[in-house]
């Protein structure tokens, strides 16, 4: 998978996360490969959700990104 495909997939996942938490910004959802904890922390801080809930929702969004 090349970087363009990864970026395209991430844009789909971002859209799904914004459906769940409409107040998140693109800056909140900036993804850097290998830094999942930072992403989870930013989402958790902005939403007040538990870390486990954030991880589940992000993972669920990633799992159905092609649908």
C-alpha cells in the first residue's frame, strides 16, 4: 500500500470519527504513523471519553473504512 492509499483510507476513517464526534477538528485527528497514543489522547481530551472507548471507536472506524 503506498502513501496515497494510506492517506485516502485515513480520510475515510476521519470522516467516520467526525460523524461520531462532530466537534473534532482536522488538527485533533492529525495522524502520524506510529503515534497512535497521541491521537487517542487528543481525542480523549476533546471528548471526555475513556481511553478504551476511544480505542474501540477508532478501531471500529478503521475496520469498516472501505464500506
